[in-house]
C-alpha cells in the first residue's frame, strides 16, 4: 500500500472520530441569522470558508505581483 493511501486512510479515520465526538448541536448567531447544526459540520463549513478566502486573497496578491513585475 502506498504512503499516500495510508495517510488518506488515517486522515479519514481521524475525521470520522472527530465527527462522532462533536455531533452535539451548536448555535451560531450572525447579525439576524441564527443557525443550529452539529458542531462538526459547523467547524467543517468554517474551515472550508476560511480556506477558500485565504486561497482567493493569496491568488489576488500573486496576480498583482505578476502584473507589476
């Protein structure tokens, strides 16, 4: 079995354990929205949004540097 397959399997197992242990509902209030969902799902959504924004801003700055060079 390749090294990347082993790392993928271990990561998947850890994510499943994390989701099972953090399945209780959590509330989030943002301005006038009030969301209630599992803590694991809420953390996953926040992680994906943060990663997406970080990637977007990184690409924007990289494109500006290329234009000025």
